[in-house]
């Protein structure tokens, strides 16, 4: 509950389809694209606040003119920082050269960042590295315009080691062992190869080197390059790239794990990680923004021609449900409905936990992503209460006085804002000394609304590690003096690590895993742990497609309720007075709420790619051996 999870990342691509003069005339500024990119990135800041980057390409520049600009930041507010740098540079040029103000051609030639092709990225760093060199977009430079490659992505690969080895086999010497560099160099290799082949062909046709350049741009088959480069990728990704002469692409993984949406009209092509961001920034309708299908790429050529190409054969669709529960903006029409439904589906278990005593129960939520699920939960509570009222009135019929009817009708669900996060305090806690005492005060609470006879039901989107719940939230709620605290998670129990982008890389930090281990000890079955370890070790040399997830056997002996009750026991602080109950969403209800987004590997261990099983087994081996390394 309210554990700080991190996620990779948010992408935004803009391709202006008209000359910059068009935007100056219609919208009053040739910096229309830059301004829209700022909004796209700011509206996706929920997807990453450790760093931000921006890159742009100018089309049809003359030799000797700078056509690529890039700026990156790891400042405390990185999006604002990079656009402050951009604006300062633009304003400086305008002040020093007032003749540029109404001359779009001069602006394009002399001012950086203005351009027709733009790429933005926001990130959370999940590997403990947050230097500016780790911030996207990455740039692969070459004196040949067609061989320059700018890349940014929302992704994580499970088989970086294999992909890195492939580059070595190709004769490359990558400068870093990271998935971003590895992916960029893989695409770059096939880009170089394609450019060389086209050049040889046009040379045979009698064109000289200068004449060859526009023909290479025209004939370059981006889809074919991506097919060759992505053939062995295993992971979740929405990969964005710009090629120096002006081609652009976004490729989505074949299981649809990571999201990507696009909008196109006769002025602009825009791609982003979230649909409502495009709706808001470009003021377009829900149905105008399309989802990029899994395994497909949206490709915009330098000419402005736009196409959707199948790059990889789509797998069973497993778009990430946890992303929709927690990370994505709840203003998306579909996500809003899904989160409300998650709350509604939980309510029967909540009513059971409070013995249907809504009169003596206060309902609340931990801000802010759980608010929508809270609304759904309350709607169901109100519906149950209305049935109770109706039954009472019908039962009394002619014997009820007007006063009694009024009393029955006046009963309502008690909703209060109980916990308020002190964001400034959380920001202040940066080192471990006295951390626990400070963490306990990250939330403020509302006094005077809970009676000793009350239950307190509080919902959040998920419970991952449970650290904040144990060290802060339950202690704080207990001060209010309720007889029972019911903590509700709109997500199921998170039992398995992620390997596609969300920072849950090991098993031992997951409270559900720790609870299962405790239950095994109590049942005298802890030998299962060693058996699972041996099975995992036996699979280390198998091809990924033959690897099974044996970690499931840790959970198999127990029901969901047994694990939930053990989690409640593990997370209850010493000396807590209230009874603590923890309720998790059943997986089947998750599927009812998010029927189009069935990526549930966090909860079920059913990984959508073959690399996932290898990663979870490696995570278990690391746990057993006391190895703190990441599993991928």
C-alpha cells in the first residue's frame, strides 16, 4: 500500500506533416510542435519523474547545418528543466536576432529544437542508475544522415545477455551492457546494412553520391529493418525511433504488454503511451485515438506517408493489467470504468468482513490512484444499503410512522477523507538514519470522525511490499481508535516479480511471497523451498521455450484467504489495538474488470513471453542463495 514503485516509462512522438510556416500562420508559432511535446510529456509525468529527454530533427537542411537537437535532464523537475533550457535558447536567439521573429525559414535554420520530427521521453530509473547518460533519447551518430538513429522506449528485455552476445557475433563492440544500447545498436546494424545496399543499387543505376542521398531516404524500408532487428527480442516494449533524414517509427511488442496509442490527421501524426494525453493535448475524441496493435509499427516516412506494418507475429494478447490499475492516468475512459469496476467487485467481500454493518463503518482511500476504485466500491455499498432500506420499509408497511421512514432513508454510507499524504515530507526522506520514524509521519490523518464502535475500511490500488503499510499507515489509522481496520487492495496479491518494466525484480521483497514462506514453515512443509530451488537449477541450461515456472509450487498448498490472513499478521505492527483484516481482489474479478487486458503475471505467474519463466526462476535462485542481483 502506497509503496513507491517505479516504472519505465512514457514516450511521445510528433511528426508535423505541413511546413513550419503553416503552423506559424494557423497557430501563431512555428514552435507549435515543441509546445505540444511539452504538454504530451507533462501529461505523462506520472510515468516517470527521474529524468526526461527531448530530441528533434529538421527536415531538408543543407550540408553544414545542424539538423538534430537533443536535451536531457535529471533535475528534480526534469520536464520543466529541459523545456526551460529550450525556451531560454529560443528567447536568446530571438532577442539577439529580432529579424527571426517573423521569418520561419531563419528560425528553422538558426534555432535548435525547432523541427518537424520530435521525440520525448519520461523515465523512472529501475537499475539504481540515474545519471543523465541513462536518460533517453539515446543517439547513435554518423556523418551519413541516414545512419543517425535516435531512440527512446518504454521497455525492458528479458534476454539482454543473448542480444548483447548477438552484437558481438556481428562484429560490434557495444560501449555499454544495457538493453537500450543493445537494442539501438541492433537496429543500427540493420539500418547500416540497408543503407549500404540501397547505395550500391543506386550507384549501379548511375547516380552519384549526392544524388543518392534522397533516393536512400525514399527507398529505405523501415519495416524490413525492424523485422530483422526485433526477430529475437523477448520483453515488453513500445520502442520509438527517429532516423536522421526524417523517418520515424514506434514498434509495440507482440504480446501488447506495453501500451501505445496514435492519432493522425492532415496536420500531424502523434504517438504516446496513453490515450487521454493525446485527447487532451490535441482536443480530439476518444474514438479518434487508435491503439497500436501488438507486433505492429506505425511508420512515418520523410515524405509524410504514414503506414501501419506488422513487424512480428502477434502473440496471445497480454497487455499489462497492473499498469492500468496503478500507473496509467485514470482519466482514460476505459481505465476509469475498469477501476470503478474493481471497486464494485470487491464490495461483497468487504461487506462480509464488516458483517454488513455499514452504519458503524467509515469508508476511505489512500490517495490518489485508488480514488476511482473507491467510487465503485461506494456505489455498490449504496446499492446494498438501498436494498436494506427497501426491505425495512416493505416489512413495516402500514405500521411505519413518517419519522421512522425518514430515519430509515437517512442512513447512508459514511465517507471520510482519513489519510492525506505529506508529499514534502516524503521528498525530505532521502537517507536511512531515523528513516522509520520519519516514514511513520508521511501521512496526516483526520481526527474526530471515527468512534470506538466503528470499522474503518480503506482501499488502495495495490499492496506490494507492505513496508509503508506496516511502518506508517496501520499505526496511524490505529490512533483513530477503530475496532477493526479492513485494508482493501483493488489488485490481487502480487506474488511474482516483473521483468517487463515495473521495478519489482526480486521475490523476497514481495509480502505475498514472505507470507507463503511463513505458512510453509508453520505447516512443516518448508522442504518445498529446496525442492523448488533444485527444479529451478535444473532448468538453467534449457532454452527459454522449455522453462517452466516452478515458483508457483510455493503458493499451491494455500488458499488466497490463508495467504491474505498471513499478510495481515505480518504487516500488523506490534501493540496495534484494532483487529486487522486485509482483502485482495480475486484474479477472476480482475479479468472481469479488465477483460481486454489479461496480462496478469504479477498475480498468477503466467508470463506472456518465454523469457518470463526464466526470470522468475532466476529470482527464486537468487533468493535461495542470498544473491541480491537482479534476475534479468
